[in-house]
C-alpha cells in the first residue's frame, strides 16, 4: 500500500502595509491609523481568530523559540558552567572530603567545646567527641547532642578515623575512662546504649608514651567492639654493639639481647567486654633491624659500644586496621583480625581513600582493601588530603641526591613504572587530586599539576607565608566540591587561620576568609564541613 500523507492545514497569509495617509489638515493619530479605521492590533486579533487551532499553536511556538533563543544567547555560558559544576560535584559525591558547594564563603553555623577532635563517626552524620568525663555524640548538621554518657576521667573513644576514613561510619563506639591505674572500658551502640563494660585496671591510652615500665600495657579503642592491647613492653636491654656493620656481630648482639630478657612486642585484638583474644601479631626483632631501634650508648677506647636497646614502639589504630611499629618495622592486623601484609622496611601505614592502605617507607607498598598487593613504588607514598581518584597514579616522594636535597614528587602506575616526576624544594604536601588536577604545596607555593602528565597548569606563588626557617603557614586540611578546593591554612603562630577556596581549573581564588584559633583540621562528615580548633565548628 502506498504511504498515506496527511493533508496539510490551509495556510493563511497576510501582509502589513502602511495605512493611507490622513487627510491634509487632519490631526495626526497615534500609531498612524485614520479615524474610525481598525488598529493594527485589532486587525491582528481578527486574523488570529480566523486561524485554526493547529496554526495558532505553531505561531505561538515560533514566538517562544525566538524568545528562548535570545535568552539562551545571553545566559548560555553561565548555564553551561553551572551544569559542568553540577556534573563535577556529582562525580565526587560521597567521597571523603567532599561537600556540595564551595562557590560562596562558608560561615560558622554551630560550635561545640572540644579538645579531642573527631573520635568516631556514626551513621547519619553523627560524630563522637568528649566533654569532661562524658562521651558526646553530636549531629554535624545542627551541632545538637544526639546522646551523652559518662565514661570516666580522661576519656578516650574510638575507633578514631583518619581523614580519608570519615566516610566510613561505625555502629559501635569503645571508650576507656578512669584513672590510669583503674581504667574501665565502656561499649556503646550508635544510639548511645551501653552494651557492655569491663574493668581493665592499669592501662596507658597514649600510644606514643615514652619511658614506660616493662609491665606497662597500652590499650586503645578499636573497631567492632574491640580494644587493641600491647602488653609487657620492654623498656630496654643492655648489650654490646659494634658499629662495623658486620652481620655476624649484629646476630651476636641479638642473641645477647634475648639472653638478657629482650621481649619482642606483641599486639593483640581483644573483645572489649569479655577480653577474648580475636587475633595477635608479634614484631620480631631481626639483626638487620637493630639500627632502627632506639639506642643510648657509650663507646670505649677499643671501639666497642655499650648499648641500651629500646624497641621505640608505637601503636596506630583506625577503623580499618591496627599497626604496631617497633625498631623501624611494622606489623599489623585488619579490623577483622586477618594479618596485614606490612613491609618490614615500611615506617608506617596509611589508609587510602576508597579503601586499602599504603605501607610507606624508602620502598612503599600499596594494598587493596582486601590486603592484596596493588603495586610497589620507590620512595615514600604521599596521599592527597582529598582524593577524587584513589585508583589513579600513586604519588610518592623520591630522593635523587640526599646530600643535595634533590627531591621529586613522582607518579607511578600499577606496574610500578614512573609516569612523571617534578622537582620539589621541600617534602611536599598534596592537598587534593580532583578534576584531573593535583594540588601540590611546595614551600610557599601551591601548584596545579596535570594528574596524568605532571605538567604545571598554574601556580600560586606566595599563597602561604613560609619563611626560610620552615615555620609559618601550612595546609592543615582540604575539602572539594569537584570544581573548587578549600584549603585550611594553619600557622605556627596559632592565633589565627585562613580558609582559601581555589578553582582547580586555573588556580584563581574564589574566596578567602580569616578565622580565630589554631587550625587542627578541616574535615567533611556526610558532606558537611567541620573545622577543628580548640572547639568543633560546623560550617555552611
């Protein structure tokens, strides 16, 4: 059957021509119409009524297209920019350190007394801090208390998240309180209900305390209703030590240490209420690790040194893992108790945005969240404060010539091959990686580098006040909305701080605001900016 076509509507046309000139001597009329003649508006209205409904719609649509086209020509660029901003914000939403909008200056919306920072993050944008002898849960959207519970003197709660773990809320809070020789563990759920308590006696909750006795016990809050414990830490053992670098001499020294009572530090994860051991790991001292131990020594005329060897250990606990460092090496456990593959040459472990961790040292290892090895890179891994591309290239500080202080910030792919490197004048801080740009602090400069190539896109010289003695200002935290990065700039003076918002595309300053007090951190919880000085501040 041949195609059928619909008969078109009859088309009506008309032509507007000038009206006849008015008679000579007659008064001029507004619009030029003669007396008694219909005006142009009248004639157009009459013509409108003669049109079919379809023709009226077509004519009205044509008028709308003209208006919209004109408006679009005027507002198009700004609308496109706003749409691009929204797309970039959507791309980073939900990541640690991200907030909805930084186009306008942030103002304080609430303030809570605080001296301990964010000790845990609960669901629904609630953080745990302390106030006196109380554990205190605060809604960061309003600054209002969700719950309070007295847990004893000098309370310490957790698991305390790093800045990249603030997007991983927990359902259980563990607090230790009371006098140092009579501590009590209290476990609370997200609603503030106590689910269990245990008296644990003497315990130190400062993992970096020095000069502890041999029977000192370190205890820290951990994830899933647990505590991390390091018992009977050796304070030191006398031993003879030759500085010849002889491996056999090191082995003899190690044997002497063990004969004289050296105990390898052991870390375990216990159920906070029952004390049941869930997992444990020991930091075994090896001959090659002796130089990483703390030492006090005196050398005699024969060149033999009498050494008191100290483990110089420390403990770091996050919602993701627990790490024991001793004599320059680290061992660890994941939150579920599974072994954490920490390189013996790594100085410390850091959580990575999006999951996983980096064992950082002269040669660093990057692991996925399940503990599997992703890559090994030369140098110390440098993690961005805010990372919108955690699966991107691994950034690391490499030292070309230590004596000449020849340093590079380098980027490595999953195969460990270097993609690019740029010289830096001091150990760098990477404030952010967002929208394909790496924001790098190098002394008093803030630079924008192409994340894929390392090419310099822009530079903000003198943004930070950093004198030659190394004091002055530094970036203490960063947030992003996908288009802009907000830098929290702290200083050694401690009396004030600055918030500086930069557009990552060209480095221009969007806005800047000064604040009072020493800046400890600038964080985001559930997309809500939180600033920490001696108090906790909500921004909006």
